[in-house]
C-alpha cells in the first residue's frame, strides 16, 4: 500500500510539474512566433513594387507587404468597371479623393491611419505640432492582421480590405434612390489581371457584386444591368508614393483661376492669416528658369484611351494639345504633349495621365479628376472621363438646326465639323481641370477668352436666312487660359519677388479686360452677375437672346421630315425638335440675371478692381423686353405642317425623358413644348433672390425697375395679348396659369417679406380682374373661373399655411449661441 501511494504521489508530482509546459503547447496559433515573410509566402505568386503583393491562388487570398510602417503614402480608390448610368454616377474611371495615409503597427494589428490635414501647425516646434494633432481627430481607415514579419517589414492579409465596397457604390445607389444593396461576398473576389505593383504605386482590385435587399431595384439600375438585383463592378485600391522633394507650393488668391487646397495653420502668428490657400497644379520646371524660352526638366504628358474611334480620336487629340499654346506662351519649349496610349503602356501606372472615353446609357457630364497631394496641392496623376454621348447629342442638335437630309445620301460636312469642333473643346476643357484650372464662366463675354467656360454654339444666319455653323466653336486656347497657365506654371528666375510677379500677371490681365468668375457666381438660380453664365454667348445678353430667337425661328421654320434620315420613324422628329425648340433656354437664364443684376469682381483691397456695380436701369428694362418676346405665342407655337408630321411613336421607340411631356397620351402634344419654354422665362424672372434684389435696388435708386413693374409687364404679356388663332390663345391661357402659380410660390415661400407682399398684392389684383371679367368663349370663361377660384382658395389658406417669414437669426453670441 505504501508503495502504491508513493507511485501515485510520484505520478501526481510529475503531472503538476509538467502542467505549464503542456498548457503552453496547447496555446492558440496566433500566440506562436510569426513566420518570416519568405517562409509564409513560399509557393505564392509575388509582385514586387512599392508595396509588394503575394497571391495565394489556392486560398484566394491576397497579402500585402509594408516594408517600412510609418512611411506616408497617398491612397485612393477607382471604379474601373462602371455601372453605365449617369444618374447614379458610377462611371468607369471614376476616382476618389486622394488621402494622405501611413501604417502603424500595434501588436498583431497594422492600422491604416489618415492624419488630419485640415488643421496643421506650420511650425518647427514639436510641441505646437503635438498640440494641434491632439486637438483634432484622425481617421483609422482599416485594421489589418499581421501574418508574417521580417525585420521592419510586415506582411498583412489584404483580402477583406480589397473585396469590399470601399468606393461607396452602395451609398451612391442609395443617394440615387435605387434601393438597398449589400456586398455579396460569395459573388465577389480579387481581380488578379489588374492587381499589380509598380515602382511608385501598388494596385489591388476586386470584382464586387452588390445584391439587392429588396424586390424592386430602381429604374436606373434596371436600365443598365442584365440582372438588376446583381450589380457587378470592379473597384481598385491604390497606394502611391509621395512625390520627391523640390515642389514649391504656390499661393492661391481670389481670381487666379485655380482650384485650391486650404487648411488652418493653428501655429500662425496673431495678425497673420489663419487659413492658408495654395493652388493645385502639376510639377513643371524649366531647365533654365526665367528664360524667355526653355526646355522643361520633365514634360507633362497625357495619353488618350485607344477606345476612342476615329474621327473622334483625332478631334480629342487636337483639342487636348491646344494647351501647348499656353505653355509656349509661358516660356516652355515642348513642355506639354498628348499621345495615343501605346500598346505597351499600362494606364494603371501612376506615372501616366490618362484620358478615358467612357460610355453610359444616358448623356451626362464629362469631368477631369486629379490625384492631388493634400499637403501641397501638387497634382500627381490625371484621370479624365469623356462621355461618348456628347458627340451624339451635338449631332442631334445639328440635325435639328439644319434639317439636312433633303437629298438622299447627302449629309452636309458642316455637321461633322460642328461635332468635332465641340469635342476638341470638350477635351481641352476637361484636361484643363487636371492642370488645376477651375471654370471661368465670364470668359464668353470676353471674346471667348477661355476653354474653361461652357461654350454655347455661336450660330448665325446668312444674309439669305440660312443657318451658319462655321463659327460655332472657337479653335485653340483663349487669352485667359494663357494668363492662368502663366500664373500657375511660370518658373521665375532666381531672386524674383514671386508674389509681386504673380500679382503683375493678374493685374496685366485685368488691364486687358480678362477676369475670372466661377461656379458660385453662375450656377445658383438667384445668381446676380449677368455676364457669368453656362452655355451663353456675347456681352449684351438681351441682344444675344434676340439673335438666338431669330436662329431658333429660322430653324423651326425649315424643320420637318428632313431632320431625320430616310428609313427612320417620323415619330423621332421629336428627338431632334427638343434641342432646337429650347435652343434659347440658356440665353434666357443669362438675360434674366440682368434684372436685379450686379456686376462685380473678386476685388482685393488696393488692386483697383470694382467691388460692385448695379446693372443700369436701361439695360435691365431692355433685358425684360427681350425676355417678354420669348413669351409671345407666335414664338412658341409650332408650325402647322410640323404638327401634322409627327405620328405616335412605334414599338421599339418608346417615349423617354429627353422628350417633351404630354397631356395627350400617345399623340404628340403641341401645347406642352410652349408651356415648358414659357415656364423657363417665368421661373427665371420670378426667382425669390432676384426679386429681392429688385426690391432693394429700387429702394436705393427709384429709377431702377422694381418687382411690381416686372410682374405688371408679365401680366400684360399673358393677359393683355391676343393669340392669332385658337392654338395661340391656348398658349396664352397656359402662360396665365403659370404666372399665377409662380406668384403663389413667391407669396408663400420667398424669404423677403417685401417680395411676398408684392406677390400677394398682384395676386389679389388678378383675382378681382378674373372675378369681374365677362364675355368670351367657354375656354376663356373657364380660365377666368379657374384662376379666380384658385387665387381665392390660396388667399383663404388655413392659419399656419404660408406664414410671414421668420426674421433672420442673429449671428452666434458668447461663445456660440445662447
């Protein structure tokens, strides 16, 4: 028994003494020492480059090596296979904003960190830098699992990082109201053909399938996907090395014509600007700085997508190359080139600027996107998207203007020249964005001074009254474009006072009548500067509107079956009719800005520019006269032969949103085009902010037109004019309804009480006039009754409907609000 006890005791002692060792042996694998990168990646496909990649084909996993954690890089995403819907906006070649990032290793994790570039300390003092960095949040974009290490090199599993919707397609679909989608991991995978590593960039791509979480994906999705509940896209993740030293940021000032980066420098001394502004531009240096003409150290080169066909390809190359004119004027010899993408060039390589020819189901914007170093504003790479349907829409406009198919098999050369001239402009415009340039919408009033404006075709009439497209678009870079390139890219001689030299460039330009105003001055509905517009021409907006209306009338007079090719359904005449009938729409917007208009510049103290100048009263009234002519029923009525020539649309040619709405079902509606065009004029004239300026300008200067005068003139045009026939009379009744509707909108929603008051008064006057009216046919009686009743109901709207506007809120108090 004693022997047995001794044996059991010895066994128990052995078990206890070996317990820690046994427990350690059973520890999880993630607590074991990590393998070396070489050992872990044995048998995998290797891609050497900025961040080397390893592909495990058996497991379907992608690994990324980070040679030196802590090194800053640029990171962005690209949609390499798009959805094809302009309305959703997920286009082939679409790039995200570039982020400054670095990797931080913390134990088993490698974090992808984006430091905050909006708030900085431009100081050598580390304590000031620390104070700013700890005052504002950074963003951790991803956490990777470390799977192997060798020295300072770290290998991480990048599979989940790549196989996801990092570009934000799901969010874009939700914003476009196309339903709820989720990533379907079973139908998504690494896309190896475009997963590559280069010396200065690493590219990882995935085929991503988004599955619908509902039964009814949106119409835009249904229009472009073979199976709407499965949208398969390709998304790419790019890491790019920061550019080498030697780039000098250039200060941005109002009116220089450039996009900018801006950040708060919390280390700035008191009295110095807190926010710093620098233009965005590419790196370009002269071999001989300050020379009248010098070769570049390294030229700027762009490559055109081989998918663009001829003759479009040559038009795009020609327009893009215009920019060399501007660089030559700035003293560079052969510093700018545009070439067809060679067979051996990989457009994924970050060293190449690419112009892509992109297709969509519906027409939409082209755009020039840039990868920008957020520290300095240096443009690293250009990704330009040119929409292919631009050419087809311009061709449709030419068909409508010329009605060219009178002789079988004969198509005027003017049509193709018209379209190619527009495409050259398009290429130059979008490329200009990737040189750092913003829109300059005042250029059309300065003798076509910039391709960075949106050009309207300048269409003229010959002495015989025929449409002339020969001067539709300018050819070559404008004078403002040369100024802007000089400002952004001039390489000054050593010792030059650069700020003084830059101001001299802009001052000289102003002396020659060249200035810059951009989107914020042109796009808002209530914009005030009459010379800053999209798709307009000329300096005298009213005169140009009258000219456009004459061109429109001539085109409509000759418009008919010759606007479509033989063998094409006559119903498609409406397709070509729409852009011709609304040919005046943008000039209407431009002319309406004259009312309550204010001319101004981005004036700086001491630079001699005008701060503001109200448009003179005579110009305002002349503009009003021109706008009222667009409401004339004779201008809006379509010719009777044309109305008889448009049958209902046959199968295979369904109605679409590019056509006029209709009250009449299947048949073409002769009234809704007139209602659509008239509404453009009413909308632009009875715009709340514009009308507020009319009130204020008249209060300061009684000679200026006031809102009441404008409404009275509109009332006379709609109610005191007689149509030549029943068709024109119905157009006038539609205008009367539009006027009442717009006055109700003003009375109920305008911010300025005085605008509401005038609108209420004019509505009351109209109600009394309609109620007191007598005689006329049934249509006239019905119109008076309907308008009088509608206004009366509006005046009796329940309490709380259409209240007087609340007063403006005072600026924040101490320190912010109460």
